[in-house]
C-alpha cells in the first residue's frame, strides 16, 4: 500500500527493539517501552505558514529520527506498525 502524508505529517516505521537483555533474558511485549526511534518512510509537502507560504519539511525519507514518546497515531500498513506524527513532534535526526 502507498501512503502520502498531508501537510507537515511524517510516516515513521518503528525501529526494532532488543528482544533480550545484555544478560540473555527475553523481554516480554508487556514489559517493553514504547519506541521513540524510527525511520522516516514518507513525508508530506510541508506546513502552510500564516502568510500562505509553504514551509518545506526538514526531515526526508530514510532519516532516522527520535520523537516524543506519546505523540502521533499508530497505524498498520502491510502488517507492520507505523506512526503518523507531525514534524514538530520530532526531537531530532540521528546522523550516522
């Protein structure tokens, strides 16, 4: 399925979490924290400013980003969980 976010929204695919601790214990799904890191899959065109101009997005497809813990809306696309968030909820881009 193709998905195109509108305005200043970003589609993020969650980064995979560690299934085990460093000691080798498996972490159950109920004990895992909500991920705050993901990869940008799609971006909207940008935000419309008060004077009617289009402010382009700072993030681009492929960026690894950190975002607020309780932001956005979860959706499933092709049986994988994604998050739709506003660009303002992104805290930063992780550079490698």
